[in-house]
């Protein structure tokens, strides 16, 4: 399908997105919240959307894009994968939010334990924040200690102990959080010493995927050192796999390194867009997981669990991680050739399944902002300072079509670089 023509764009005063923003500002504080607020993005980003299918996204003005954000990660098979939707619809006809869970809760927990080598059990909730907070609570219950080591700049959710914003947060909310630098062994060791025998857990993301900077894969020494410290002290090693989970390895993102956590937080891709999160853990933490009080009126909803079962089974059949890597490599290699031809220094970091695109010497994102705005105008949805995501719906044909749009966008950058 060709890209939409800018000549047919709706006049701005009649633009449905503009009108919805005006209406939202009257009834929603700030018009939108959190990472979905496009106010900080270059001009031209839509705020509201009409539909999505496969790797295509359509905004309320009718403009269509090849989507490289995948709803910030939840879409791993493609928007509205029919197999997943059928499973969800079938469960919905039987029941969703009932007085307790459906039988699919047990089936999903069994499937996760079969899929994830470190997992002996699983619990469920709704959001990644729920999962990371539950992991921290379990670690403290198991160890009867307080201190949690967290990498400086890492994102683990949007509640006071971990939110990137300090507005409304008190010092007491973070009294037992100690920071270290990702991949920095000296910094990690110093943080352990600060804990002074009160270390409950070391928490780390699958790789360093902080926004607005180059991504960084974990070193084997870093992972092994964390594992050894936790073994020596009895603390829990927690993997926050909310963002990367299932895209790098179905058994957990660190499985390729041979390092296994005690507890893992999952969400995003677990149910291909249906709202669900999970915590998995080792038997040593089972009693603590059973002892804490965690709940939510919607945490046992059956529809997302049925979707998750169908999603994970399809990921198994599809050799998903390898296919996503190949698609990401095709996109990355194409971009690199385009940039080299134009004499541009394009920095591509992180795993190719979750690409990050930055320009050298572009701290203010002047070039990056122009690039993504021009890509958007050419039907390619990218992000200027957040890692992006591939799905199984990104076929070779879709990648190649997207590269036609990025070629034009890079030409615009080359004219001012």
C-alpha cells in the first residue's frame, strides 16, 4: 500500500486530531498524561488514532503509518492478530472479570513455568509497574531487608519509588533505594557496600534502554557479578523484563548469557496488546510471594490471560526472537546504507528487535527531530529519543517500503547537517 499523499491532508482547523486535543484539554489534566503525551515530540505527531492492523497504524485524520513503536512494546505479533483476537473473544463470551479467575489463569501459569527456565511459579497483575513493585515487595518479604539497588536512569514504572518524575514524590518514598551505574562493576560494588547488610535485591533491566541516549547491552561480567553478589548475600536478583521480554528470548532476556534471575517482571508483549503483567520466580521465593498482599479488581480478568496463552504459543511456533532479529537487521542495515550514502553519522544501538536511532553530535535532537518528523510525513512512525519495536507483522515488504520513507527523511536531514 502506498504512502498517503500530503496533498490530501485535512486543513488544520478541521483536523480531527486537533479538535480532539481541544476537547481533551477541557476534561483531561494537561490534555494527556505520561509517555502518551506527544507534546514533547516534533510537530506533526498525531495524538489520537482510529485503527491498527498488522504493522500499520491509522490516525483519526485517516493518515496511515508503518508502525515502529508497536504501542511502546505490547504488539509483538502485529496489531489485531486474528488468532489472538479469536482466543480473547472466545474467552470473553464465557466470562472476563468474574468473582475470581477463569481456568485460563492456571493454564497460563503452567505455560510460563514451562517456557521460562528460572520460573517455578507465576502471579499476575495489569501493568509493568505492578510487576516490578511486586518483585521488590517479594524480595523484601523473603529477605526481611529493605535496600533495593537500582541502575541510575533506568525506568521501572510510574509510582513514587521509581517514577522518573520527582513531582509529588517525597524523600521517604525512596529512602531505601540505592543507585548504581549500569555495567559499572565499581559502582555496583560501592552500592552493595552502602546497603550495609540490608540488601534485599538488585534490580536491573534486560539491557540499558534509558531514553535519550545510546542503548547498551549488559556485559557478561556485570551479569555474573550481580548473580554472585546475590548468591553471597541472600539478596534477590530481579530482572525487569517488562520492555524486552519475549523479543530477545522466550525464556527471558538474560537466558542467552546463561545468567538467571530469582524474580522477573513481565508485561508489554505478554498478551499482544491485551492488558496483563506477570511475575515469575524461583521456589526459594515462593513462600514470600504467597505471604504478601497483592490484588486488584481486574488482575484476574480472563480475556487477557486467554490472549497471553495464544500469544506465547504462537511465539513458540514462530521462532519469534530470530524472526524479529532478522527483520530488525534488515531495517538497521537499510538505514545504515542510506545514511552512509548521504554522509550522515547515524548511531544505531541496542538489539535490532528494539532499535534506537540517534545522530552523532545531536544532543538537542535537532537532526533527530527533523528525521522523525519527515519520516512521519512519509508514512513511517518512528520516535526521536525512545527505543522502538519490531513485530512479526514487519515483513520484508513492509520494511522495504518503510525504508523508502526513511530515505526521503534522511535526505531532508542531509540538507541541514
